């Protein structure tokens, strides 16, 4: 018996990187997966790659749009009958510091990374609140949701907020049997970070910042996200799980 047979999971940011790895992992383990991303072409490509079977439903979605979010979750629920899980991976970069960050930039980053996560969690929780089966949410926060990062002020703010709402929603949804946890990844090799590895010196510094001496792969985040959705994690809620090769484990020695 595969772990996710008969279970449906919504994944945002599903067209790329960590989201796409989560889709593959869940699909491999028997899940029905609703893939949501603003990159419709990328979603279609992944659905085709996985054989385009009835266990997959792909849709175009801007997670910062409350109406679209509500409609996507309702459609996925109708298509699969019930929903077991949600993984929120959609996210964007947020560059800027306290002196130069423009308000538009700040709002854009918050609208996708924070509002998008909140809206998805709210739509999912409202849709499944009365179900009797086990249900769980995994939000993708960041090491930048645990430690400050100079010149990434809006991104850091959005990810600290994702960690904060994860803890609070864990408390709020516990009585409904819905667990809510977050993963704080270290540097993961995806299209989001690819440019950082173009410079060999920068790549060396990135690897040196991780205790195990390398960046992570999206599959290493997907494996933990899948675990958090299963009943093996039945006593975990409101947790922020670092999956970062030791990046935030200690202060680097000088
Ligand atoms: P990625 O490869 O860029 O994937 C993110 C996906 O989200 C892309 O397909 C992107 O579409 C989509 N997206 C962006 N805005 C959206 C919106 N408004 N509505 C729906 N979809 C949207 O990035 P990733 O590295 O997999 O990152 C996934 C998550 O992990 C993000 O939240 C990121 O902050 C977090 N994270 C990543 C790392 C890392 O090192 N990679 C580390 C810590 C945390 P477009 O390509 O069209 O923008």
C-alpha cells in the first residue's frame, strides 16, 4: 500500500523547483495531486511528463488572488471528492534593505509569500474543516524565516510571517484535526537560486555555509513535506522544521 493512495493533496508553486518535486513525490506514492501555479505552461508540462492521468489536476492560479484561490480549492475538492493535504510552495524573491526598499516591492513580496500562504490555508481549512479524515498543511518558509538576511528585507519579513502564522494556525486548527507545520529550507538548487551558482566563489561560500558542505536538492524538501502530511507526523503541529544541512544550526566561526 502506497502512503498516499486515496488521498488528494493541493500543491502551489507546482510548476517548478520544490513544488514540482513535491508533486512528483506525492504522485509516486499514490496521491491525487492538484497542481497550482501562475505558470500554466509549466504545470501542463509536468502533468504531461507524469502521464496526464486522472490522479492529476493542473490549473492556473495566482495565490495572491482570493477569488482564484477559493475557486481552485473548490474545484480540486469537487474533482477528488475530499482533500487530505496542502503544500504551499509558491513564492518569489524579495530584494531590498531598510533604506532603499520601495513600498510597491514590499507589497508585492508580501502579497505572494504571505497573503498567498494565508489565503490558501484559509480556503483549504474552510473546505475541509468538517471532514473526519486526517488533514495537514505544510508551508514552505525559509532559513530567512528564522534568521535575518541583509538586503532581503521584504523576503525575510514575509518568511518570518509565514513561520508565525504556521504556529498560530497550528493552534487554531488543532481542534479541527488539521495539523499545520512549516519547513525552513536551506539553500536548495532550483530555478529560484540557479543564478547564485553561476559565480564559483559565491557557490563555494554557499556550500561552506551549510554544515554538511553542500546545497540541498528539491527532493530533500519534498521527502520531509510528504512525511509531515502522513500520520507518522500525527503529533506534530505548529512546528517550523529546519531542513537546511545545518545552515542555521550554529554561528559560523571566524
Ligand atoms: P521556484 O523554482 O521559483 O518555484 C516557485 C514557483 O512558484 C514558480 O513556478 C513560480 O512561478 C510560482 N509562483 C510565483 N508567484 C506565484 C503566484 N503569485 N501564484 C502562483 N504561483 C506563483 O522556487 P523554489 O526554489 O522551488 O521555491 C519554492 C518555495 O521555497 C518558495 O516559497 C521559496 O521562498 C522557498 N524557499 C526556497 C529556497 C531555495 O533555496 N530554493 C530556500 C528557502 C525557501 P514563476 O516561475 O512564474 O515565478
